[in-house]
C-alpha cells in the first residue's frame, strides 16, 4: 500500500471470545500491513472489533474468555504470536506501545507520573533511578507539559484529561518504539484538546520515525492524520485504501454510509435537515451469518449477498473492497 520497510504485517488474524451464547469472532481473518513512519487508520462503529484487533497485536486479549485462534502478527518479521510471555514483555513498551482510550484507568493512581515513565525506561533501557527520572523530565517537556521538573512529582488525579493523555503519549514513546497503537486517543477530550493531542502525535511520529496504528470512529481524524485507511465491520476488513483514494471514491456501501453520516457545514447548509444514517443494527456476532454481514443494512443488496460471503478483492491499484457489487 505504501513505499518503505514493512514494520507490522498482520496475516489472516482470527480472535474469538467464548461466551454462554456462543463464540464471537471479534477479529475474523484480518490482514493489514503498515510501513515505517506511516499511519494506518482503522475505522468502524462500536463493536466492530477495532479494540480487540489492537489488544491482539499487543497480546493483551484476556484468556479466557478470549483466544487468538490463528494468524500471524509480524513485527519487523518476528511473529509475536510465537513469543512466550517473558519475551513478549520485553517487546511491549520497547518495540511496541499502546495509548488507551481513557488515561485515568490506564495510569496507576497511587504512583507519580514521573515514576511511571521512569519505570519503563529502567526496565527496557537499563537506566539508573536518577537517569530514568531525568529522562522522564525530558519526555514531559517533549510532549509539551509546562514545568516538567515539578510535574513529575504529581499524581494522575492532579492533571487534566489532556495532560493525562500527554503522559500516556510520553510513556508510549519513552523507548522510541517501532510501532505505537493509539486506541481512540482523543475520545474523552474537548475538541480543541483533541487537535492538540493529534498534532503532538504527528510531530513526535516524525521525530522518531515510529509507525502508528490509529483506531478511531472519526473519519475527520483519518482524513488529516492517516495515509492508509481500513474500514472494519463485524470483525472483517470491508475496504482498505490510501486515504485520498478512499475519500474521493469510497466503494463499500458501509463506507458510503459512514461518509454520508458526517455533517458538512457550508453556506447552503440547512440546520433543520436530518443527517443520513445507516439503517438497522450491527448483526448478532454469536449467530453464524450466511452471506455478507452487511446485507440487512445495505441498499444495494442482491440475492448472492444472502447466500455467499464476498471476498476482499483489489478492484483498483491498492484499493481493496469486500462487496459483491464490485466482484
């Protein structure tokens, strides 16, 4: 999809959750590739499998009830699924890191933010306590927190939501990882703070040449900060393309629905006009679906859509779509 060395290569990944109602294929045959210094955006509504995909890459899926059934997750050619627990702990934080949705639940409330950053550096870089704390000050300064020498002694509850998210970014980038996963990193923040956090991530990405897997439901964020976009629905990738190609000519009916649901304010905008919405609900993932998972919500549904599942095909150069309309 893009030039450069491949950092992350996910091949036919399948992650399931075993429940009383049945197995849920949260990630169902996903394949993605991310090159050095690029941002890949994964978009979809709640419950489509985005976060489970991220947790699978980090090997943090709770077992049980979850289980990574099959596939490969190659980081610089090394299959993370073949590493044991000790080896994977060495990878997390050093080569691959993650920013979670809500920093208040991710940061330890009884340890200062400086100590939390310093712990990562001590574990992975072998620095002394003094060196690690000095480096923590540098990281706080890098992510734009004023008076870092004072702030390293603060606890998470003493900081605003935007500052806590900056702390999470500092922790994620402390060891200059090859890959950073950002799972809806601006969901709980004000709009102005969202823009600051995203600009910060983009700036730091360029400084250390890390790659970003950006998980979001906001197409506006994807348009501004990603080079490649993958649309996810019911555990599968239904469309994947370069960002410019995707927004100029979306191909999957679900992608069209997502774009049409975004309000566009112009001089002729009618504030009384209702936004378009995608009809219906996400299918029950515990029930086996025959045919296309989007069939009951699609305006282009055909008989074959209810009988056979479409495959992901390359309709244009680098533009993949899973839809019988284009098969």
